[in-house]
C-alpha cells in the first residue's frame, strides 16, 4: 500500500498532500508522463483547501512547477503566482 493510499483511507488530508508531493517527485524522476503533474496538482489543491503553512504550499508549488516544466516547459506562471502570495 502506498503512503498516499493509506492517507486517503484514514482521511488525513495533510499526510495525503505530503505523500502526493513525494509521489510526484518519484514519478518525475522515473519520467512518467501524467502522474507527476497530477499528484503535484492534487497536493497543491489539498494544501489550499486545508489552509496549511506557506512552506508546505510553496513546496507543493515547487514540485508542481518541476512536473509542469518536465511536461511542457511552462512552469513560469506557477512561480509568478507563488510570488504574489
């Protein structure tokens, strides 16, 4: 069982978002196509919903930007948005 699956099962959103950040990193390292961006985007969404610390949100945005850069090279908008926040 993946950590993200376990976190979903016990309804721990903060742990789920944290696990998804790591799923995204690993999937990006293995050059999987959609999973890095999907996992990172879900993590960002969860962090925004639960109102987590700025550091957690920024880390999720960093992972999302890396996944987006790998997918199509358009990560700049994420960094601009994060700078505004």
